[in-house]
């Protein structure tokens, strides 16, 4: 029997989640509180699926799209669902209201997961009868092309629920990680926040242009990190591994880290300096064109990584 997934909210992230699940054999019910939005989203999802099929990431775009139906209301979307992926407004109040409705309407066995980027599950699930089945499942935009999913349970979330959720995301060919405790911003956004803050400091203080800083990531760290994380990377950068790397470079890295603590990198004055160098803001048409180009390149990279040989073991 095919597992059923409810996608609650059919904006950018909801559309991508529907693409992920339908493209990997799940039945998907798509719901949006705004009339007509889910139906329009389904057409967009069809384009996503066709592009993925072109890279061999989806077997049959037409069959995948046929697995997506537009639900008439929230109860209809949740009927028979094994997992509900919520993609509503990014406020605690909105999450609380929506999760209360989902907890009331969803089957008792249905996992309730939020795509929130920053709000921990205990903020919106504490008062629910079914709070033990609630967690955060934070993706990276766009989820159908970047497969990491951060599973962040509340203190009371059942370990069995976390394990079941992990299996569902793995079946959908995502890469779930499990946080051992709640932490605002989870893992990815905390790492991203530090990198962004230092990028703003570097450019704002006149060390280099914003264009050259972007090159440092996309033609430097980004290439190296596309197949290895930071721990794996530094293990290869010293003869005796991570401990040796820290002995050699730790004092210098500590001094740099201490220098990175000062000032607000996102303050108005510093942002103004960066925008003056960055140039004119692109039109919505240009943003759409560049976003489409990015998604196509990400699909190609995802296909390459899927087809690449596994990293040698025993290193």
C-alpha cells in the first residue's frame, strides 16, 4: 500500500515537498487555505518533475504528477496520511493555530512535521494532546534539489516518531539528520548565519568586494564542501587528521574567531555600504530567470552526486 503524505501550504516550499514525495512514489494531498492556489501549484510541480526526469532523478514525471491531488480542505488532506508536512506562515501564533487543527483532524498515527526555519517545536506543540508526534523537519530551499532535512524533535517527541519520520524522508531520497536537543536555528541556519555575518563584515570593512567574496565561496569553499563537510575536510588537511589539524592551526583559527565577534554586520550602515558596491537590485523577471538557472544547475549537481562513486571507506 502506498504511503500518503499531506502537504499543508502550497507555496515555494510546499510545492518542492510535493515534488519530493510524489517523485519518489508517495501519494500526495496538496492543501492551501487560499482557494485556487493549490491547483496552480500542481501545474508548477509538473514542471519541477519534468526537469528532474530530464536528469534521471524521477522515473516518470507524468505518473508522479498523477500521484498528487488537490484536497478540498484540511481534513481531506489529512485523511489517511502517514505524515503531514506543514508549510504555513513563519510565526509562532500561526504554527500554534495550524498544529492545533492538524492534531484534531489527523489520524493518531500521522506524524506532524513543520518546515519552519527557526521556530523550535516546543513553541507550537506544547499544549497539544498529540504533542508526542510533533517535530520540526526543516528543509533547505529548494528541497527537491537540496536533500538535507533537519529533524528537530521537542523534548516530549516520541523517539519512535522520530525514527519513523527518518525512514519516511529516507524513502523519499532525502538526507535527514537528527538533532539531539532543540536549538533555535537548528544546525544549517546557525552555520549559515555565522558565514553570512562574517561575509558582511569582510565586505563592509573594505577587505574585498561582494562579488569577490561570492567567488571565494562558489569557486572555493563551495566546491570543496559539495562532497565533504568541514570535519571531513580538515581531516585531509593535516597528516594525522583532525587532532593534528587543530594543533597546527587552532591558535590562528581562535584568533580569527575572536576577531569575528564585533559589531552588527546586518546594521543599516554596513548593509548600505555593501549595497552601494553590489549595484542595482534585479527585476522580478531577472530573479526568476536566475532562480530557474540555479535550479537547473542544482539538479545537474544532484544527479552527478547520486551517480558518483561512494567515498572510499576506511580512511
